[in-house]
């Protein structure tokens, strides 16, 4: 599985700021036709969540041919309320576009905020990328 950044919108590329330590990484790969994996790393908060939103929503364009998007979340070091809001938003957008959205994650720092917010039942969560890609 090769990882590329070139297919991500400019907004999804990490942009360090002199005023903050904001850090998010987004790595896009296409393991098979119709499948997109976005590996998410770093902090997903109010400063960085727009980058995640833009990267995911781009995959739902009708011309993309995407049938499945998997967000690999084990590299996330912080998931704030803005990040939770983006996950809900992209879930709804995926449903509207007829694209399946899955999360691949075992990290407590991601699963705990989802659990506290009562959002676990809304998402199709798998322990590994391979399982998320293989699930039917």
C-alpha cells in the first residue's frame, strides 16, 4: 500500500503556524479500486479539523469513484470536540454520497472521546486497516 500526499487538497497539507504547535498529518492511499484510506496522525482539534474535513469530503465527489473510505486513526494523539464534530459531519456526508465510511482504530485517545460523547454506535470501527478494508 503506497502512501501519497499529492492527492490531498492543499487544505489537508499540514501548515505549521508560528503562533501554534498545530500538527496533523493526513496520508492518502488507494489500496484497491473504489477504496481510499486516509491515515490521520497528530492532533485533531479546532485548528486542524478543517484539514481533515476537506480531505475526507473530497473523496465523496461523484467523479472520484470512491465506494469506501477508511480513516486510520491510531496515529491521532488528541481528538477534541471539533474533531468529533468533523467525524459526525463526514459520516453524514458519506451516507448522503452513498459512500461507506469506516474507522480503523484501537487507540484509547480516540475511542475514549467517542465513547464519552456516545458516538461509538454511529461508526463502523475496526481494530486494523486490513479488517476495515475487508469488512462487508
